[in-house]
């Protein structure tokens, strides 16, 4: 059983060794304790007789330390010695020991300055400045995990992590994960590795956004795995359902409470926002195919979350197949640059459901008719329409060119309104495909808002969005007596190089070159509204003019995204710890690169290459 040396005896022993030369007993104690340290043996007990302190270990070895020559301290109440260097000599609690520094030498080449012990370990203070632990448990073989500011310039100050068993926890300011962090690790063993790669202390950078496993190989070749979780104060959405009920339906809402935390005011000035809400699933393939689910939220009362316009309806986009987690953000940046009538606000957040971490999501405004969104008057006969092949709304129809359309609002139009809209599209497509198509008074321009069609085209062609060939997730407004307008864009998770089946379309590649939206629909190549519009030299000239105007701002998007990436890394790391997909195929990925930074860079390289290819082609028109 461990016994603790009385403090008064320690003081006497420390004073008695002052000025004494290195003795055989000190050398024997050093050799004996170092021999145990470099073995798998654990500390088991301490017995005291006079000035003799006897340490016992799990392999049966015992090492005697003469407290008259080597100071011994009971650290049970945190009574660790103060060991400092002065004039190349070590002082213990301000008293000289006569032992010189050996700072550049290894542990085996160094001397024992003093010893401390508690129930957790025996602590060996060495003349090279190291403090070695002989732990009482295997888990205690790693006893310190910290981040020094000197090794991590992104940190405002050094960070000390807590260790409980094999769980290591720490917290850092937001936005410091992008370049990785270099930990300072103190351990007893042969080596430390991550994913089989040896780690150099204070040299090896690691991404700490999510849980990282450090494997410690002990001196008997056995291994211990330590889980490291480094947190940050990131904008967080917490969803609590009544009685912890699960959310299993896209049709049935579950009641509960929404709590939003933004401790560093990334998006607004509120620390915490709480409101009653209802939640259900949303999406089509994203809901049915993937384990990480998207959600629709309806607040009991309108609220302006993150400074967006007040509303009840919000969406959480999961971005499961988009490993950059940024494609929808890029799409909305481009939409804003191109001047669509409405660009939904979009904000990256961590999401928890009943305290279970779900991942990194985009909180965005829900698409709907409202004064600050799709600003039309349904009562006056205006229509909000969606091009959607799934036809999952109550009233749907196909145009003569087989473009699938649905009534989003009103969902249940009168028979007269449905007949009117179907007839209008017949007239529009007749004019579009006629010999007088380019006539501004009788052709397509008499039916559509050409500027909105051009802005929409530039966004979708630049994204090379698989669904933008007049197939799905495209949104139109038809006002009573007015022209057809593309109002806003949506759904870019399969755009910007993230779709491996684009080449199923004739003449289309999955790479960043080649036209797609210009001349394709599901009917094949050289079909669709844009194909006929581009046959008009006037339309082509207006696209060129608009492109030249927008190009400088479009060219700045990658820098804006890299800045956003730099503080999103922590959220992404947590996401891919929860959903480890970086090194595997998820439908319909074109690449899977194993690292989050590589996924973001691939997406941005695709964006830049496509931007420059389009610029080169359009400049020759």
C-alpha cells in the first residue's frame, strides 16, 4: 500500500543534501528508476523507513531512494516541487542541489534531481529538464497533451488539454483548424502515431476538427489508443423534440424547441436564441439515399435568424454527397453576383438533435412565396412554378417540349388557371421554335424576361449543374399577364465537378470544359429553351455582354470560399468524424480524395478551370 512521506521529513532531507556530491546511492536510484521507466512496469506502492523511501512496481522490482541525498516529495495534495535552473545548477524549492544541467542529453545520460509521487505516478525530475512519469495505470502512460503558441501561431495563447483515462479534451478559439495544429505530447513509450504515421512531437501537424486517434506503442510493444477531441465555439443549432421523439417523416412534423448558439457572434450579435418549432424531413434523394438527413423547420412565430428576414420556415441542408460542404454556398455566391431576384441566405452550422451530433449543415431560408423571397400575388393569378421531373406536387404537367412543370404555389390551382398556364407554355414554345423566334414582339422575348434567363443560364452553366438541363430544382415565376422569369436558384450539391454521370449526355464530359445547359435537356442534345435562344445572335450577344460585366466578380469567388474554408475546418472535421466518407465513394462523386482540404481545392480548381474555359469561349463570340 502506498504511504506518503511526512512533509517535515522532506524538508529536513532536502536541506541535508545541500552541497553534497553525487553519491553511489543517487546513481543507483537513477539507474533503478530509469530501468523501470523504460519497461512496461507500473508503480504500485511506496514504503518509508526513516530517510529511506522504497518504491515498488508491478514487475516485482523495488527501487530505494535515500531522501537524505535525493529529495523526495509527496505530491498527494499537489505538493509538487519547484525545480529551476540557476547558474547551470538545479535548485529544488530554491535550495541548490549541486547537480548540473544536462539539457542537451538524453534521459539515460542525465541524473535524477528529485522525485515526487502521488497515487497516480512516480515523477522523476531529470537534469536534462524532463519530468518522467512511471504511472500506476497503463492509461497514465500519456500524461500531457498541449498546444504551445510557439508551435501554433494561429493560437492567441497556449492551450492545455485535459486527460481522463484515454480521452483527451481541449478547446481552442474558432477558425484555427485550417492549417492543422502541432501538439506537445508527453508520454512513456516507444512512439506515437496517427493512422499508422509516426508523430514528431511539436513538429507533426494534425487536423483536429473531429475526433483523432493517437496510438501509443508501449515498451512491451503493446498499444493504447487515445481519442482526442478539440472543440471550438462554433455557431450551433440544437434541436430538441418533445420527449426525444425521432424525426422519421418528410410529411409529419414533430414538435419541439430550436436553440441556436453563436458564442463568438459569427453571424449576429445574439449569444443564444430559443424558440418553439416543428421539424420534419425534407428532400428527395437526399432523404431516402443517405444516412445524414436534411430537415425542414417551422417556427411557431416568425424570427430573423442570423439577420435574415423574419420568417417561420427554414431548411437544414445536409450536403452528404458534397464533401467540400461548400457547393451550395458557392452557388448562392454566384447567384448574388449575377443578380437573381432572390438569393436565399445560407450559413454553415453544427447541428445536434436531442444532443446527438448530426454534422455540419447549411441553415438556409426555405424557398416559398413571401414578400422578401418569391414576391408575387397568388390571389391575383400569379404562379410559382418548379421544373421537377419527380412531379411530387399535386398538380403537374409537361410542356410540348417535354419540360416537366409543377405548381408550387398555388399547389391546387383552379382548372381555369391550370388550363391558362398550360396554354401559355404552348404559345411560348411555339414562338420559341418558330421562324420568327428572334422577333422581339412575336418571338420568345415577348414571353420571357430575357435578363432573368441570362443570369440563370450563367449560374447554371458555370456550375455545370447536372439538374439544370430543364430537368429539376429550377424555379420560375409567371405573373398574371406578365413574362416568365427565373426567380432564384437552388441545389448545387451535385454541381461544380461533383457528378460522375454527366457524360451520359451526348457530347458532355464530367470535366470543366464543354457546354451543357446551353444545348441539352432530357430529350437529348440540341433541345430545350436555351438551345433555341442561342440560335438568336441577339441573345448570344446579350449573354456575352452580361458575362463581360460579371466576370471580374466571378473570378473573386475562390478567394472568398478559401476564407470561409479557413474557419469551417473545425466543423468539417467534426462532420467527417461522424460521417467518415472522405476516403470512399458516395453517389455520385467523381472523386474521393481522403482529405477535406483536397476536396475543397478540387471543387475550386473545377470552378476556376470552368470559369476560364467559358471566358475564353465567350470572348470569341
